[in-house]
């Protein structure tokens, strides 16, 4: 109700503004505009009230022009100049209001159909909003926390992982064939890399690694010291690093070299399959 | 001769006012016929809303237009008086300060303030006292 009244008052304010522009003013104070709006509203209400009273005084219900004239006289409004006033200036007519339609925009964002009101709710109340606004649908299934299911899942994953790894090694590493013909390689066996001599690891058992320098084959240092691209360079470097181990005999060095050479044979040039390289600090 | 002429003139003027008083309603009822093709500035719906709030519901929509035109003229008269006041002020100030400077172009933009409105309304019998600021 208040909003409606505000709207009508706003229209009055707009009409007053146009009248003032016709008169010759360009700007107006806010106080003045409010005052004039209030005056216009009071004028309209007063003339309506007075005319209605005159109408009822003469025993009628519907007002006539005479009631309005008497109302003007009572209020002291001089209406003799009305005709001249109308004919004199061309008064501006306010443009018709464009009905605002914000509802349409909201409907464009509608997702799904709105549910109908249940029976116990009267129809004149507003309808439900879009269902996604208040209905929660889980987008995924609840995970299975069953012990058996999880164990089984884990076992299956482990098996798959092992399978995949072995397949990968078969593709990349040298393989042996079960059969004599090279074509049908259905059951490839991953080639074993023999160390020389084969019984060396048995003679020198190592439960724990105390000193990395004592290690004959330290995978970490090997990876660090090998650049991925140049083989010859890696061989020389590897031999250089191995020279630092003073405990080894030349035989052992030769053995190591021999053993390492075989491992270097399968070194991959593919940068995606090579070992990761730490950021270079110096020439290494 | 002069006295009789004057009497005649007075009688004629009296007759005129009487005739005016008797036929006061007629021009307006004729005016109503002309109102159909004229749209006042205040929209009909707005006038109708305020008149309805007082209980005035005319069957003839031309009455609405008559009242809205009367209201429009009311405001227009006040605005004209205020414009006169405003122009008097600006002419006074311009003549006192400097008449050689071309202040005419600047003063063409009139601003209706309470200072101009208050004396204009006082002539109509409406006194207004508004505080400059609210605390």
C-alpha cells in the first residue's frame, strides 16, 4: 500500500517537474519539490472531498460539474482563466509508464519445473521456487565403507597395478621369448640383468646401508650423475664418480664398469622415460 | 453628462458581473466538451487515485481532467510568481554588482529555491516554514 502511494507521489513529482520546466525553471530544490508535491496532493484530496460533500448535500451520489464548481468556489480557486490556460501553452504530456517486468528475467534462469502447492496450502499464496533451490540431490553415490568391499577393492587395485607395471617393463626393457620364433611374443619374460660375478651379492650381504660410499650400486647417485641425453658422457662421469671410492680394487672397478655398462645399454634416450634430473647447480 | 455616463458605466459593469455570476457554470460546461481532446500533464490515473481516496468517484472522466487542469494551473501560477521573484532578485543582484559583465547568459538557468517560493506562496495565503537542516 505504501509503495503504491509512493508511486503515485512520484508521478505527481514528475508532473510538477514538467510544469516547472514549462514555467522556465531549470533546476529546483529538493525541499521545494517535496513542498509542491505535498501541496498538489492536498489540493486534489481537498477538492475531491469538498465536491463529494456538496454532491451528498444535494442528495445525490454521483458528482456533477456543479459540485466541482462549488468546490472550486469554496476553496477560492479562480477557474475563469482555465480555458485560456489550456489554449495558451502546449503542456507536456507525460509519457505512459512502461510496465516493469523483472519477473521475466527470473524465469529465464528457471531450471526444472516448479512443484505444485500441496493440498493444505491455499492457492493464493506464492508458488514454490525452483526445485533446485531447496531439494538436495547428491551427485555421487555414497562411498562403500564395507570392510569386505574395501579389501576386495584394494586387492584388485594391487593386482592391476602389478599387471600394468610388468606390462610396462616388458615394453621398455629387453625381453626373452618363451618360444623360438620372434613373431609371436605372447608371453614375454622380462630379461634378468645378471651382475658379474653372479655370486657377488651373496658374498657381500648387506642388511642396511651405513655408508653410501661403500655401496657398489647406489641407485640414487647413479640417477643424479647421469644426464639423460649423452650416453658417452654419462659413462665417463659414472666412471669418474666410481673412481672416488678408494676402497675398491681395479678389478672391482672393472667389474662395476662391466656391470654398469650393461645397465647403461638399456639407457633410454626418451626424455619422458629417463630419470628425473635435479636442477643443475654447476656443470653437472 | 459625465455623471450620467459614469452611472451608465457602473450599471453596465454591474450587469456584466451579474451576468458573469449567473453564467459561471456555462463556460465550464462548454469547456468540458473541449476537454476530451486535451490531456493534462498529471495523468488521469494519478488524479483518480487521489480523488478516490477522498470518496470522489465521477462517472464522467472529463471531471477528472477538469480537476487535474485546475491543479496544474494552481501550481503553474505559484511557479510563475516564484519566477518573477527569482528574476527580480537576479536583476537586483546583477545591477548592484556589475551590469557590464554578461551575467545574462548565466542567469538564464533559474533555480527554484525556498527563498523564492516562500513569498510566492505568501501571496496565496500559504505560509511555509521549513527547517534548513534536520538534526
